[in-house]
């Protein structure tokens, strides 16, 4: 193209010199006498290889910028965006540097995808991580990144061009943590012993546990973290008031729940291993320990204080009250469903004390 352009210019120069020598004055061509206005730069996918659609767009832009071109003028757009304007007298004017490659054409996906819990419902934190990853992969040219709930990203560049990255280019879904193999609640006089076990797979450092206690819609939460450097291997980060003792092995956690946890409370446990999403939940139910209470009631029932309250001593009245309270806390009793281990232990002790006082009397 350079050789052709140079040859045309050289021929025109030579012809002008010849005409000057002969004393003949040449009329200016339409290309020489027509003022051509260059349109705004057109952003294209590749400035060295315009598509037919881009060529048409550029041609229309030249026509719009030059609405009064002489009749018979034709416009031809070359592959590199050079515009040849050919007039009816066969003279040609040319426009160059009319196009530029869009910044969005060089859009790069992050080298490392963002790990998310659910590819169909990114959290705000996960979306922000995608924004940062895309901006880092395209330094100095990105104006904004908009991420939808699925992780698809729309990127706006400084030249106002836009590009998109699909969720497959930006995010990867975490594998789900393996749930505990067994969750048991054993009733003890000191409270319910909760055993959270895996059969063989060990808990890695950083494994997170969420233990939810639910009774009639009222929820309380215990959160803990597996840490081999901790005294017991298990560090409670929330809900210390609900746990009396925590003991851990390589693949099990045992928590002694506070004896004030109510009977028939549902306990649900989820596990989140490092770099994995939360496991499916596993549940069990708290059952209070009533053996000692049952024994105290059985021993007390053989004792009679009579039926005439007006003649009963204070010791007899105290015994009757203690026995009634104890019976209400037994299985099937009016207070059993809401009983706590503390209440049961106290009732058993109170009944034994009342019976001893009655016998001493």
C-alpha cells in the first residue's frame, strides 16, 4: 500500500512539474478541492482485520461526517480501516488512522477462579472477590466490573467498550464437606454428652463446626473450630455458656452440654472443612437423665403423710411438695417436656432431703 501511495504521489508531482514546464495550468481535482472531515475513531475487534459489518459502519460514519460530498463519489473501506474516497473525476482522497482496537478485545479471565459455595447464588463477598480478580487480570484499563448472582461478569473499559466473562471463567464451586458419620446425645447427670464422630476421616485444622440447639423455634448456637494446637484440640468460638466441657480426638468431638439445656431440644450439626462448603446437617435430640429421680420417687412413694392437710407438719408438707415436683419431671409428667437436667437433679435431691427430714421427725 505504501508503494502504491508513493507512486500515485510521485506521478502527480511529476505531472505538475511537466505542466509547469509547458506553461499549462492544471485544474485541481475533486480530491484536491474537496475538504474531507475525518469521523470519530471507530472501536473494532481488530484494527488490522475489520469485519464487513465494521467496514459498513465506518463507511456510514464517513458519509455522516461529510454530508455534502459531490455526486458520484464512492467510499471504499480497506481491511486495515483505510478509507478511499473516489470522486467522479477518478481522483482519490484517503483517510487513515480511523479505527482502534477495543480494549475489551483483550479481556483476560483471572488466572485463578474464585472459589464459591454455590455457583447459582453468589454472596456479596464472593461477588466482590470476582470483581477484584477480574480487575487484577486486566490492570490499568478496567473502569467497572458488574457480577451477577451466577458469577457472570460484565467488564467496562476506559475506552467505554465492554466485554463479558462467563461464570465458568470466573468461579469454581467448592466441594461439599463430608457430614459427620454419627451424632449421638447421651443423657448424663451432668448434662447431655454430645458425640460428633467420623468413622475414619480425621478433622483437619481449621474445620468449622456449627451446632444449633432448637426447642420450639427458639434457637441457640455453638460454634467451634478444630485446632490441634488448642488444649483439647477443639476451640469453642461461640456459645461457651452452653457447654460444660469439650474433649476432642482425631476424628471426634465430645461436648458435654450445659445441664440447663431443655429436654427434647433438637441438636443439628454441620461441618465445614477448610476450602470446602458446609456439609449436609445431621440431627439428634436431647433426652434428660431421670434414673436417679425415678429411684427417689420410687423410694418416697411408700411413705404416707395422710390426707388431712390441716394436721400435717411442715416436714410432711415439704415432702408432699417435693414428691409432686419430682413426679411432674418424670417421663409422662406435666413438666417433663421442658425439664432441664438441673431441674431433675435438684428435684431428686430435694425429695431425698425432704424424705430424710420426715423420717427424722
